[in-house]
C-alpha cells in the first residue's frame, strides 16, 4: 500500500496557514499566477517561463540558492480553479512536477524531480485573504540544516510578506 502509506523520506512537507491583509483573494490569485510579474518581485527567481509541449502547458522555474549551493530548477504543470463551496468562493491552485524531455537538465543546476503544491485562497471576511498551502519537494543534493531551518522560520514568512507587497503594487505594474 505505498500510496496510502508513503515511505518516509526524511524530507519536510510544509503546511502554511497565513493571512494577507488588504489583499483580496482574486488579486492574490492573479499575482500568484502571473509568471512575468513574479520575476519582478520574487528575488529567488533566476528564470521562469511557460511553454507548451505536446499540448500541455509546462512551467520552467530556476531558483537561486545561496553560495556555495547549486541552483535548483523545476519543470511542472499548474492549474487554477475557482470553486464555490457552500457559498464561499475559494481559489485552488495545484502544481506538480512532470517529466518534459523537451526541457533537458542544465549543467550545474539540480533538477527537482519530486515537487507538489496545493494552494487554497479565500476571503478573510474583510478586505484580505486567508491562505493555506501544502508544499513538498525533494531538492536533491545535500541541503545543510541551516538552510532548511531558514526556509521554515524566515523564508516562508518573508515570501508571504513579499507576496503581500506584490499584491499592493500589482495594479501599478500591469
């Protein structure tokens, strides 16, 4: 029963609950889904684009890692749906790594072959959003514990703050 009881990998799965004050859900989703805009506000993006391979829209994302670690890249598919759940409007974004032979690995960059993300955004009942995210990836290579700890303690909250700022500036940039 490997699907019901996956083998322990020793890797972290992240579950994030957060609030983005003064960022309505639709705006959050628009900012999150806009790859070109993300290149402007996310300091860790080295390269990010979407291409269609065999009628499937695939995203390529290279992430900057701190020296002396190698950058990582992801090849994945992503879908966004707006749902009505008992009168509540909830946006759900699902992403998962895929194999795309048309997007070969690059020398010096480690390909993240196992990546999954689920994101749900809804109104906080005021002018902001409630955000839930589940995230898992296997970054490959040896990741020092200080970087894992930084990601959990500082990286995720910083990402949410950066996203909130990006939401505030979005209408100015488009």
